[in-house]
């Protein structure tokens, strides 16, 4: 199941970015499981990675290569996460980087590896290396849609977003793809996002935006609270749009950042909409918090509560569950009397209990929608935060209890 | 569903403790929904309560009365939690205490109220007060089994435990009952435990044991991570066993504490075994941790992971999910190379990856059992902790997605 229309929008080519797609036989024979991004010389790349302590071998290597060189290739395989694979996993990931570097005539530090799929199985590096000639021969600027499909594992639909904005006399293009649905097939667990623009961006600003935009999009979504070992989100800028370099002081910076933000949010939301067994797309807002930490503690406690999530699935305006989740979020000195909770435009909780004007029928009307906002006003500060999640359905259990194939 | 045999053991009478059971019509007419414990003069009581910030009105009052007087009555209603009910909830709970105190000829501060059931509905205090004469008239020392049934809400079976131990020339009796299964019917969410002994116990020791035994039993179980607004666990000592007062220095203290500990653990485990939709009883052990906090962070992250819980339901030895959960538990500097994870007697993870001698067949054999132990050795300190949980099944979703009646 998935929430909302699943049509992939037109993904505009980005000057200086070519993509290639191939079948290496990591997944079932004939399935696309290998994608490459080829960046023009002079491109800059920044990224954020999983915070899981046991991050996968490709995450270690991508992070290291990102810090030492100017990336020219991003190599992504699906079907195998190369996580929990010890020393051999590191060697396998490096073998793929080395082979691609040799064929492309670049140094291995300019290749960033990404893997997604089963945890704990050895990566079939030989099969990936064998498929590299086909992969590199077919790169093209207009294969974004195929790349979006090529990085899918258990996603039910490809995810992409694209924008074009005029900066002065020049058009800047932004395109991005993402994947991740939780773990539809057991042991599959990776969120990946790749966003590219042909804007010329000051590398410091690129890094700053990558962290900031990722923090408020990909780092604000949750399906089941299970952080994967392989999450990565990369922002690439080729500098080929024709205009001057954009720095923090450029007048165009704000507009470009807004367009990038839209792409980040669309890609992150697409993952929630395609969440395992999802039937609802849920926004959880916390306002007037005293700190970002407490706002997020409250938002995630509600977002991860199995009782809240099953009530969402049932379209049941079970506000006691939301209240109980807020109460156990660990916020010191939280005042129940001051707290307000809204479900859409219906007030659930006010003055220490159920709002006087609340009725079950009004609550039910909001809960029956496919897109729902829960707003929690803590009335003790000025911080606002927002996370996105989905409900918890029978299909979630079915999907995750199925035996591995 | 529930795990293991559900037979209620013989619950021995405890000298100085009488229980009464009645139907007040809080639940459906005719259903037992009111229980009272009547303690002999000179009894001592200690207890622990929910840490939810929005604790229910009866929790506020029970805590206050416990600190000011020597309790003589514990009044428990099911069917309504009197939580999220604001000022009116406080007045309703006090009205019940006052009425009982007047009828029994004691002061209201000696009455401790407990409620469990729907959150946010006004407590029908009048109906409870009307049933008090019947309740008090029927108290008896040998009605523990009826009391165990009387405090049930959506539990599928009554829960009790009892021990008799010889201390010198005297027999000490301990009996206890508990309730809680998660939220089998939406908005029901309370864990309650009542343990009584006729031992004569130094009040300071009673408090210390109540905190310590509760911490390592009721505070180490989790069904779905959703802390209720009404949890309470009370330890009562009537001092009528005939022997001398037991203090921390008494030679009998250790033996009595062990017997109490067994009762606490049995009652806490009974709640997990009757967890919503539970098909497995799971012990999660963390050893060689650097601190209690990190041991519990790891244990609860694994215990709450929907992916681990659905794998347990499916009897799928999906060790990558356990590894990923440990990795996201937020423990600084955790070393994957040092970590060992065992499933029963089968080693899953060693030397940074899947153990060499692991086979799917061996893992599957353990996972197919009804009682499973996951042991995680962090190899960085000397702390050992243990929590108990159950799996996550289709029935959990069904139970919690059902509309409220």
C-alpha cells in the first residue's frame, strides 16, 4: 500500500550529471540493481550518512573518499547492503571502487560506493565489477527516471523530484531521487537520496545546505524508528548552469535554497508515503517547545507509539493515546494544564483534559482523511519542529514477518 | 493469545489482609469492577507509580496519601482510568476515598485509590460509592483469586503469585496479583500490581525493597513501549506473621527478599506472557555494559524495535535487525568488533559480523521456541541488565485498531 498518487514527475536533466543503469545479478537475474552517477570535472559533493554505530562498509568508504577527493562517480548497488560483513565487506566495497576507477581513468578516491539490501551477506563484488563496462557505456543525462527505478529495493514505486528556477539570466535545474520504504522484505533497510543541481555552489555552502536540508527532511521522517546501517543522502553541484558561483552572500542563494528544500522534502515525504503498509501520511508538529530536543522527543515519541499508529490505521480519534505518548516523552516539568493538542483543525486537549468543544464525530472526520496533522502545543518556549510518519497496519506485520527468500 | 500455561496458582491468604470484590457498573452491568484491600491496623505500605508526566488523578492522590498516613484501604476500580480528566477527576477520586473512609470509620488519608480503564471519560464516582457497602461487607482473607479476576480489564487471564517461607519458627506468606496486557481494548492502559505479606517489616526496608524489586521486575517489562498514565505497584506488610520485625540486618532478610523477588518477577512476567497478541516470551540480556543506562538503552531499543518484534513473531532468525537495533541505541563508541550476540545458545554475531559457526537452521531452531533469550555482550564494562518483552503479531494490530465500544 502507499499514500497518494505515485506518478513519477518529469525529472529534468542536470548539466554535468550522467546516469547509467545495469543488471549485475545481485538481485534476481535481469533486474536492474546497479546505478552510477557520473559527474563532470569540477563538481562538488556533500552528504549526510546514517548515525547507526554499525554503519555498513560502503558508508565508511564513501565518507572517507568524500573527505579526501573531489568525487566523480557514485556507484550504487541494490540487493545487498554490505553491512555486518566485517573486513571482507570493506575489501569488497574497495574492489568495486578500484575497478570502476581503473575503467574510467580516475583515482579510486573519486568513487563513492553505496549499497542497499540484505544485511550480513557477502557482497558479490565480482558480479558488480563484471557489469561495470555495460554500466559506464550507457550513461546519459536523461536517464533519471530509470535511475529512480534502478535504486529501488522493496519500494512499491520510484521516487523523484525536480525543479527549475531562474537565477538572473540562467536556469538552474535540480533533480533528485530517493529510495526506502522500511523493510518490506526482511533485512532490506536503506534510505538513499541523491540530489543534483547544475548550479555553481561554493563548497562550504554546499556542505552547509546538505546538512541543514537533510536534517529537516530525511532526518525528520520515520516509518518504524529503525535506523538503517546504510542511510545516505548526497547533494551534488556540477557548476555548469552558466552563471556565477553562488555563495552564502549571493542574492540568489535564498531562492535556490528554497527550490532545493522543496526537492528534499518531496523526496523524503515520498519515502513516508510508500512506507511499509502505509495507509496514512501523518505530519506531527510540536510548537512552543523550550528546545529542539524536547520538541523532537515529543514528536518522535508520538510518531513511534504503536498505539498511536494503530489508532491512525483504524481512523480512530483515540486522543488518550496521543496524550499518554506526550506524557512519557521524558520532558521535565511539562504542564498538562497548558498543553493543547489539535487533530487537523479539531482541538482534542485543552485545560488539562478533553477540550469542551470536542466531539467524537469531529475527531473521526479528521482521522478518516488520508493525510493527517497532529499539532501539539507545549506552551513553554518558542521552538517549532515537525516530523512525518505513517500509520501501522496489518500489512506492516505481514511484510516484516514474511520469511526471507 | 498468550504465552505459556495460564492457570492461576493457589494464592495463600495473608494474615491481616482482607479483599472484597463487587460490581459497581463502571464496566458492563454485572461485571466485577471494584476491588478493595483492607489492611489490619499497624500495616505498612510502600509503592511505585507511573513515570508518565500526565499521571491520572488516583495516582496523584494515592501518592499523597501514602506520604501522609498509614494506609488501611486500597480501592481499585476497572473500566475507567480517571486520567486526562482535570480537576473533576481529582474531585471524583477524593469523593470515593471520603465515602469509603466514612463507611469504614477511618480518615480519608488512609485510603489509596487506583483506577484502570478508558482514558478521558469522567469517573462514575456515584456508582462506585453506591457499591461500597456491598464491597466492604464481603471482605475476607481468602478471596485473592477473585481479586485477581476483579482487577482485569482486557487481560485474557488473571495473574497471581504466592509463596510461603519459614523464617525461624514462623511461616511468612506472600501473595500478589497484577493486571495489564497493553491495550487490548483501545484506551485501556494500566499495569497494576498488589503484593502483600504478613511479615513484619521495618518501613524503611519496605520502601527500599518496593523500589528495588519493582525496578527489576515491573520496570523491566515492555509490551509496546507505551507507558500508561495509571501504573502502580504496591507492597503491603501487615506484620501479623508472629515473628519479630525484619530489618536490613536481620538474618532472615535475604530469604524473605528472595521470595518477594520471585513473586514480583512472576507477576511482571505474567503481564508479558499475556501481552497483546503475544506468541513469544522474550528475555533480552545485556552483559558487560559500561553503565546501567547504556545496558538498558540497548535492551529497550531491541525490545521496542518493530522489526525485531515482527521477526520474533515469524520465528525468523533475522540477526541483522538485532544488530541494527543495537547500533542505533545511542551508545557512544560501541565497538562492533568486540560485540557478541547470542540467540539462546547459538552465537549470531562475533568478530564484527555473522559468527563463523552460525547456520540458519540453528538460528531457526531457537527462534521457533515459545520462550527465547537474546543475549548481547557489549564487552566494555561489568554491568548486566535484563528486560522482558513479547513479539509483535497480527493480533496486536487487530486488537489496537478495533474501534472503541
